[in-house]
C-alpha cells in the first residue's frame, strides 16, 4: 500500500509526523508532502499565478519507507505535486490537524481541502483533525485509529466523489460515532488596528457558534466521542430545483 500524507499546518507540524509514522507501520511507501509554512484556513486554493517548489526535506527519526517533501504552496497544491512527483497513492490522508474541523469549518479548512483534492483525482481520501484544549496535544488516539481505518479504506474504497472527515476530541475518545455535518460556524469579527506609519490594518477573528443538533459532528466531539462524517463533492441542492424554476417564470 502507498499512502500520501499532507496537511495545512506545515511539514514541521507534530500532527503530520504522528500520522506519517502511523502510516509507516501499515504501508509499504509513505510520502509526506506538506506546505513549507502554515496554511491553516487556506481552503481549496490552487496556485496558478507563480511556479511552485517541491523540495526534499530531512526530518529526524523517519523510517526508511517514509520520504518528506515541502511545497511553497497550499495543501491542495501539495496533493497535486505529491501525486505527480512521488507516486499515485492508494489513499490520501490529511492531518492530524491541530484543531477540529466541524460544521462549516470544512469550507475553510486546508486539511479537509487536501482530502477533497485527492478525491477529485479519484483517490480515496481521509482528513483527520484533533480538538485542542489546555492539555498537551496527544495524537496517539487519532493515529492509532488511522491505522485501523486506512487499510479498510484502501481495500474497500469509497463511493465516487466521497471522502471522510474524522474528528477527535481532547483526550481519549469514549468511542467512535458516525455523524452528519453540523451547522457549527463562527461569529465573524474584524479587529482594526493602526501600524506605526498610521496605516490601518485588520485581523479577521471570530467566536465559535457551536451547535446543538443531535447526531452531528459538533455534538459528538463535544461529548468526548471521535466521529466520522462522509462528505461529497457534489454540492447541488437538488430538492430546490422545482422552486428555483419558479424564479425564472
């Protein structure tokens, strides 16, 4: 089995190292292909206005079956170049993200976008994220679960245009649940400041809205469960076609 590992936190993130090491125990070849700097919330952007660099990177304590490369681009760029330069993998995995990707987070997440890009290329793909808290980060539970899940994904495949979004709570999960995407989002706020030259600059911030929807990803993780949400590339709102036709009359 060949596995391509990417993320949006960057090639030096402890999360991608934990995931790559887990994959090295179940795969014949593993390629880590990740951004050279953090690309959190970069979404599914692809670089088309300037060339990209794909550079072999030496990381300590990597097994012989793991090779690492950094790209001066987005997570989606990394998947494209990894498939082109390393190998066509049996599975693309992304993460382990430092922070959960729940609800509408998936529309911004570079971690999810890496899995989405793999899916557009016809490769079964899975994104892994870990909720962060005040305690020290512990990737072991997510990494261990990835070792169970990924061989099944490689063997069974996934439905066309479908990928998996996996989220873990802080600490050891009570169990694993199947969950639908919630409407969890962020209350946007813009912080305006002034630089030493008197010019305005802005930070885009926000507070999580949460969600109380039963059987959702947000509730599962908030209650201490890991959860898997199957996502689909087709975002067509098919049931709205009939009503939309009335707009044209």
